[in-house]
C-alpha cells in the first residue's frame, strides 16, 4: 500500500484556502484584482494534488481500510474525541468523485468566473469547500464529520451569497444556512443520543459498529432501541437539511442564486449528497431502527415525487435542475430506506457525473447568453453551441435512465431494490394482517417519478436547444461556444455520465462497485431485523425480510419504457408547441404551479412568522413591561427623594443651626442614657 | 508575585499614565499599549503557570465579625483564563481606541487600566470580602468611562449601569456580612461550613441574595434592563471589555462562589437552568429585532451567557470545562465583534444596521474580519465557540434532553440574527458615504486577526483551555479531602457502588417488560398507590440504565481513566475540589507555607 | 475659694458658645471665620483645663495638642482668607447667604 | 484666692471681647476685639501653668493670624456689610440652639467631679521641647506629627497663594498689564 498519510488529502485544499484568501485580502485594494493566471493555477492544482493522493491510495487500499488518528481534539469528562481519518471503501468512492469533480469544476470556473472582481475570493471558497467536504467523508468519527458538515454548509452560504451586492442573493444564502442549521441541530442532538447510549466512544464509527454488534450479540437491543431510534431519527433530520429533503428543502432552489459552477459542485454533485453518505456511514445503526428506515423511505418517495412535479413548472433553467437534484436525492433516500445503501451510494456516484454535466452545460448556456436564465428566452441553441448541446443531451439521456447510460444502471438498481427489499410492516393498525403490497406502491411511485423526470428534462432540452431562438436579437449575435477551459471539464464529465454506470451493471454481470463497498456496508445490508431481538420474545412481531426474486430484465424494460414514454410526452408537449416569448423579469411559476412549488416555503413561513411574532411580543410587550417595572421603582425612589429634599433648604446657616439642634439632641441622649452621669 | 502584579500593577499603570500630558496623543498611546502588552504577558504566564496562591495576610476585622478578613489571592484555571480575557481585551481595546479617540486617550487608558485591575482582583480573590470589594470596584471605572466617552445618552447609560449593578449586589453585601458574623473567617471554606450549619430557610434567603448579584451582573432574563443601553452607549472598545470580561464576573461568581458555598436542591437548580435558557431565547429573539448594531450584540451576548449559566447549573461532570471554553470563546468572539462594529460605526457614522451596508466593497479587509468574526460567533465547528456550545449542550442533555432542545433552538435563532447582522452591515448596496480617512490600521487589523486565530486555535485544540483545570497538585488535593470528611464519605460510597456495578455480570440484570409487569402486579397486591408504584418502577429502570451505561464504559475502558461518578452531591464536591484548591485550612491559621508557592 | 477646674471649663464653654453664635449668625464672611477662631480657642482652653486635672505625665498630651491645634488654625485661617479673597473677587460680595450654589 | 481673682478678671475680659466680636458692626472692630480676647486667653494659660502655650497664643494668634485678618479686611474695601442686617430670622433659631447645647454640656460639666492634680507637669518650654523632639524617650509620634504639620502649613501657604493670585491671562491681569 502507498505510504501517503491521510491528512495530506485535506491539507492541500486547506493550503489553497489560506493562500488564496491571503491573495484575495491582499489584492482587495487593487482595482484590477489578483492575477487570474496564478490564482487559477493554485486553485486547480491543489485539489488536483489531493485527487492524485486519493487515487494513489484508492488503488492500493486494503479491504479493511486505512485508519489514522492524528491527535486529540476534545478531551473533557463525558466527551473525548480524536481527530482521526478513516479511508475505506465508502470514503474512497466519495473522495474520488469529490476531489475529481471538484478539480474539474475548479478548472471550469476559471473560464466562467473570468473577469469577476472576486476571482481569488471565489477560489478560496471553493478550496475551503473541498477541504470541508474531504473532512466530512474522510473523518473517522461523527464530531469531525460534523465539522465538515457545517463547513460545507458555511461554504455553501458564502458561495450562494457570492455576489453580495444583490441582497436577494444574501437572503438566499441566509436561508440556506438557517435551514441547514435546523438540520444541524438534529445532527448534534443525535450525537448526544449516541453519547447517552454508548459514551463518547460511540461517536467513532468503528467503535459504534463494535458497540452495536455487542448489543446484538448480548441481546440488549431492546433496552436502547428507543434512544437509538431517536438518534437515528435526529440524524435523519440532519440529512433532510443538508440533502434538501422534505421538509427542509426550500433552500436548494433558492441556492441557485450562486455562480453556476457552485451549483454544479455543491448543490448537485457533492454537498447535498452528504446526507446520503451519512446514512450509509451509519447504516449499521439505521438498520436497527426499522421505523426510521420506513420514515426515510416515505420521505424519500414523497420528496422525489413532489420535486419532480415541481420541476415541471419552472422556467429558470437552473431551478429545473435544482428540483431535479432534489428529486434524485429522494431516489437515493428511498434506496437507503429499504436498506440498499450501496445502491444509494451508487446513485450518488452516477448522479454526481450527469448532474454536474447538466449544470455545467447550463452554465455554458447562461455564459453564452450573458446571464440569461429564463428558458422561455432560449431555443435553438444547438446550432450555436453544439458541444454544449451534446454534453447536455448525453447527460439528459443519463438522468432519464436511457439504457446504457449511467443513470439507467443506478436508477434501475434502486427501483429493483425497492421492489425486492421493502419490508414495510404495519404493526397494530388496521392494515396489520392485510398484506398491503407496500413494495409495489413505492415501486410504482418511483417509476412514475421517472416518467415525470423524463418529461421535465425533455422539456428543458427542447426549450433550450431546439426550436427557434426566442431572445433579443441583440444578444443572439453574441452567442458563442464556451472557451476550452470550460469545455474540457464538461466533456470529461460527460464521459463519466455515460460510462460510470458500468462499474455496477448487474444485468451484464459487473458488480465491481458493490464489491468495493461490501466491506463497509455488507453487514448492514445483510442484517436481518429479526435477529436483533430476543428470539423467543419478539420474533412473531416481525416478518422476515421479503426477498422476492424477479427477473432483473423486466425491471430494466419497465424503466426504459418509463424513460421513453416521458420523452415522448415531452416531445408532444413542447416539441412543436409555440412557446410565447416573454418580456417579464420574473421566472417564477404562477397559479396552481406556484402553490405547488412553494408549498414548503409556506410551511416554513408559518414557523418563521411564529418566531417573529414571539419576538415582537418579547420586544414590544415583555420588554416594555420590564421597563415599566424598572421605571416604577425609579419613580418611587425619586418621589421619596424629592420628599427628602424639602428639608434641604438652600441656606447653609440654617442647615448648621439644625445640625446644632441635632448635636444637642445627641448630648441629651447621652445624658439620659447615663453616658456620663 | 505574579498575582500581586496582576492586581496592583494596573492601578500603578493607571497612575503612571497621568504623567502623560493630555495633548500628547502619541506618547500616551505608546505607553498604554506597552503596559497592556506587559499585562497580557503576565496573564499568559499565569495561565501557563497553573494554580498558585499568595501568602494570606490579615487585612482588617470587620466590626461584628468573628474572624478576620484576608488579603489573599489565588489562581485556578477558571480565574486565570478570565484574567487572560480581561488583559487581552484591554490591550485590544487600547489599540482599537487609538483610532476612535483623539485628545482624551490618556484618560481613557487610565480608566481601562483601573477597570482591568479591578477585574483581575475579582477573578483572583480568594477571600470573600476581597472578592466583593473588587466586584463592586469594577463598576466605578466602567461607569466613569461610559459617562465620559459614551454616545448621546451616555449619562443615562452610566447611571443605569451603576445603579442597577450596585443595587443588585447590595443584598449580597448584607448576606455576606451576615455570613461573616457566623463564619470563622472570610475564606471560602469557612463560609461554606458556616452555611452548612444554618436552617434551610436562612440558606435559601442567603442563596437568593448571592444569586441576585450575579444574575444582575451576567445579566439573566428579568434583570437585564441595564445591559442594552449600557453596551450600546459605551464606546465600542469598552463595550468589548464589558461583555467580554466583566459580564463573565457573573458566571464566574456562580461557579466560584455560589456553587461551592451553598447546598442546592433540585428546585433551585432547575429554576436557574430555566432562567438561563429563558434569557438565551429572549436574548436571541430580541437580537432578531434589534436595529442598533451594538444592541444586537448586547442581546446576543445575553443569549450566550444565558446558555453558559444554564450549563453551569446543569452540574454535569463536563460542566466546568464546557463552561470555561464557552466563556473564553464568547469573550473573544463577542469582544472582536464589538471592536469591529465600533470600526463600522466610525466608518459610517451610524449604529443603525438598516443604514449600513455595502462595506464589503468599500472596505474588503474589514469585511473579511467582520464576516469571519460573525461566523465564529455562530459556533461553526473548528472554532472555540463550537466546542463550548457543544459541550454545554452535552451537559444540558445530561440534565434533561428537553433543555438541550431549547438550547438547540436558541442556536438556530443565533444563526438567524448573526446572518442578518452580517448581511445588513457588510452586504448589499452602500447606503451612505464612507467617511474619508477612516481605515482599519495595520496594528488594529493584526490585533483582531490574532483574536480570530486564537478562536480557531482553541477550536481545534481546546486542551489549551481545559488543561488548566487539571493542574491540581496532589498534596493539596489530599489535604483538601481530609478537611471535608463528610463529602469524602459520600464520594467513596459512590465510587464503591460504581465499581460493584461494573464488576457484576451484566446478563443477570436485564429487566424485560414482562418482569416490570410482574413487579407492578405484585406491588398492586401489596397495596401501593399508583404514584408510589410508578416511582419504584422508575427507580428499577434507572438502575438498569446505569448498568447498561457501565457496559459501554467497559467497552472503552482503556480510553477513559476517570471513573464515572454520578449524582448531585459529589458533583458539588467536585466543584469544591476544583475551586478551593489551594485554600488554607479553615480552623488553623491561614498561613500555610506549602501552598504559598508564589512568594 | 480657690480656682476650680470647672471654672475654666465653663469659661471655655461660654467662649465656644459665643464663637458658634458668631460663626453662624453673622452673615459677613470675616465674622464667620473669626467665630471659628473663637471656638477653636475655646477648645484649646478646655484641653489645657482638663490636662491640669491629670497626674504627672498623663497631663502632657493635653498641653501639646493645643499647640498643634493652633498651628492648624493658622493654616486654616490662611486658606480661609485666601478663599474669601477669591470669592469676593468673583462675586463682589461677602454675604454668606448669597453663596447658595448647593442644590438639593 | 489670688489666682481666682486674676482668673475672674481675665475671664471677664475674654468674654467681653468675645461679645464685642459678636456685636461689632465693622469686621475691623471685630478683629481688634478678637485680639484682646486672645491675649487675655494667653494670660489664663499662664495662670493655670502652661506659659509656653500662652506665649505661642500671643505670637501666633494675636500676632500672625490677627494681623492677617486685619490686612485682608483693609485690602478688601467692601468688607463692610452695612447693607445686610447683623442678625436676621435665622439667628432666632441659632440663639436657642446654642443656649440649649451649652446648657446641656454645662450641666454635664457641673455634674462631673473635677479637681486639679498636684503632680501635673508644668507646660514649660523645656517640657514641650522634650516631648516633641526627645524621640528616644517619648516615641516618634509627636515628632512625626510635628513634621506633618510643617508640611500642612507649607501646602496651606501654597494653596493660599494659588487661590488669591490673579490668574495669568485673565481679563484682570491683562488690564493690569495695560496700566503698566
């Protein structure tokens, strides 16, 4: 195995952050800004170096993974946490595409951000993001993961609000951070639950797994199950925040306010999938809590469906992709909900490629149109920007699940697993003994969502690249293909989105991906919930896992039909229709579409309003009451004081006379009490 | 010697500052900063040097008291860090005030030095009367500084501040006097012993008197009336010291003077925890609505300190290091935020955050610092704030998960108001002309930057802070344990119980629900009422949970050396142990040469 | 009948009373100061009178203190008259009642 | 017997002069009567066996202080308070207050058993100097007090000069310079 210390991997982007931040601050008084050549080189080379490290490590990694404890972090009673790294099958996959795609997108950004005043600042943020993301996936305990978790949230905040002159962007950034904060609190409380059960050692992934094994072996699962379920649920709350699931998903569409490379890197390929990563990482814990898994399944399914539907109504090209991301994340959680964690990670992997390509392509389009994002003012771009169009069309085929492309393999796998693995059990309800085919219900939901996916993605491609150009004549003359520095990453990613799927093409017998994940996730996948309870007590309450054996080709065929049907619908709907050219500035959907799109915003608004009302009460009522109370006391004191000043005549002599009487009185007292006599 | 220097040298420095002429701005700044750097060095030496104490010197007899009052200083981890905060923030305040004040810099420096001396005395005093003396003395220079250098309503602010805090501590003075009439002398241990012998009602009265003083100082929810106006009217460098170091005196008082002296019952503890959480939420909500930048920071400070107080009264094992880290983190981050809002005020000429904005383009370096400071106040992991807040959250969780949930809510709110603050101040379009010639000077920038670096350092290696709590020397501890024999017994029993629990085989103790049902039915037959039954079953389940916990302990036994000792009494004892380190014997003459390691 | 210590004390008392009367009842600042001097003298006399009733070395203190008291009175008169001059310059009046800057 | 007669004479002069101070209209007359009162007091000191004190009384009070008073009165021309009444309503309160006080104290005095002691030391120059400066025998207390007193007098002088001098740069001093 290669002798590269693990801490080198996050060190490179960290160095990059520090260097670039120094350059950014130092060059800030300069009108021209930092030299773009040097900045760009640093920004790309350092992530590339960590990618090289990762690649070197990945090829020689032993099956059990590499563990490395750097130093102690927190050491107080009740809480002892180390800074340590864990490089195993799961983090290998994540790191490979995080650093790889990160490097490519950094390269792309050199072209995209050319001439921006905050050029160096942008790359400092990107490097900081890569550092946090690497820490997130590389750490060997939950605390350090949380460091990366909040770190990526912070970078997302910084990058969404990158063009901070516009307050709208700042508000979107604030929204992203605050919504994520809600999830983060869930994460924190989840960690506390684990500490309660297993002490601070339980924060370490290895020790946690050992602990869980010990629980199962000793038959103590029932004792800690409520707390463990609570922990799992709270971690899932954290995931809903970071991975934009219901109900904490409103920030992601708004997050499109950031530069497009950011949307590609953070809000599509890497950061938003960290929730899925966390669930996979804690898979041993999640499988112990079937209720939470069911919750994840339902939330994932509903999110996938809702977001796909909402994607239909969007006019902003990036918003369509944002809703598409949410929908795909829903798929991943559905897979995790049926404890097919490897399938969900596989979809994370393929999704990273094709969604990054889509976003980069969209970025190239926006770049070509000088910032126009409204699809109603695009059209016919295939003639002007053929490479971009090809990239996007290939990625489109991948996302809809066209046979042979990456998305086909992963989506197909997920749908199959939903059907075979779903072990939803209704206990104690009216559905108790009726064998409601929950697996079929969720499968159909997934399939239907796939159809909608094909429809809205088809709509996007058609509106952007086909038909007639609908924008201003003036901008039409300026439309140009993106520079090479942008095209190269796009093309590379396109190759990824075509061929990444062949790492795990089960139908043709390739299971490389699953094998590499097996040391990490195998135990959890094979876990049978029935085993965890005392056999003679609880067995009758749990039905063993359903493992229906069906023909995988049937699923593949169904998925293909869904994709083709969706594309057909899109072609019918928008292929020939004349799309009116619009002049209005707003790209927001209207009417019933608005209600659907902003459904969860309204829910959030309710809570925000409630907090604001309470704050108003605090400010206007409680504070005033307290002030009135203080005022009353001070008024009483000053009234008493005024009374006392009556004796205070402004004649010194009279005062002295009075004091003489006082002295006389004292003498009298002394005499009477026998002081002298 | 170090301790004497830290307490008295600031006053000497204040007197020496008089030598400068009012008009000579330069020499005054040089001299002041030189002094402040020296004090910072001393405080670092104090933090690094561990626990030290001076020789107790009999100071005077208060009429009517049983024993004498001593001039006796000692330093333990908590006090040393607070001294570090006060010295460090004073230095940065002096640097920051260079650009803020013109001619009167000399007088400002005199006030700052006097304030620093009084604060150091508060944090280092080992004698109750000495502590009270410095605790009150802090108010005077602070009030004078507010009244002479503050904003438009400075007179009002200074009066409010002085009257509120002095009146707040008046009951403590009375209670202290009463205690001195029954205690052998005014050292902590004898006071604690005197309290033990009192009837419960008296104890409660005295406790309330003590608590009130610290509640007002901190401030905690219903008694925060002075805070907003004071912090917003005071000059920004002074506000930084007030919130960064002086308000810590309240929390310090809870830890160092209230917890060791008074025996607590559950009602009192939960009342204090709820008050702390209430002020955390209240402060956050008020900060959400505040328009005045300094007021916003004042309320955010109140929110954080509320969390700290709640953490203190959670009385978990992790309480002391957790609260210490939180206090240090908050001291630095709130301090630097105040300095920076002071700079922003200088640039824009207004404190109203609605009228600011766009500084990111006009002053990028300043905005970088401002944004970074804001982010660090958010308790993002990797900063000291996170370590503090998470560990306090852990302590609260230990007490009750519900409390932890409330604290989590306040953390969400803190994200909301801090981000709103950042957005309004540095982002968006500029709404005003920047004043010409106002820039963050190099020295200032370096000072603020150093504070931020310090936050990061403590965030990644909190052992710098928490290790200072472990520096007890063994002989002193042994002596200590001999003295408090009663508490000792309790601990021993606890430890024994705990050990038994670990040794016993675990399988025999697993109680299933059917067992509980059986137990319940047999209890019904025995004629227990429903409440009693619930209570009993709860106890059984708790015991089982404890054993389950010890399973976990076995799992990571090698990682943990300290035994898990639970229960409120011994927690109290541990605090005593940590705080009274280096105290002389109560009955014997307090001249104890062993512990006088300093002179 | 011989001279009794009580006579001295009574004389001192009378002198003190007159001194106080002068100091308070007269409005002219000069008289105020002179009244104070009178009262001080009375106190000195009282000191010496009491000293004469004490034995041996105990009587020393009573005879030395008036010495200091006289010196202090000299200092007081010095500053007092300087103040009178100062005030008179600013106010053009030496009526004690016109100086009523103290506000209650 | 003779001592009593001298005492009565001196006492009558003292009180009479004091009454003159009380009743005189012009401060100059008051000052002069005060000198008379002081001198006769000095006589009483001599009579009861403290001759050094008497000498100091004459030198310091009757000499120095009263000269000062007289000079100041003469320098300030407006010292006559002919406009203001000698006694006003406030005096109505003062007289009873003083009488009550004096009566009470006098009552206490009369009740106390006082008698001259035969072994009392005579307040001569020798005794005074020995007490003040013979540090070896009487301890440093009086000596230190004496030195402090010297400082006090010095500072009083400085204070008086500072207070009484015309401020440099003030309107008055400029006028003075113009005249020159």
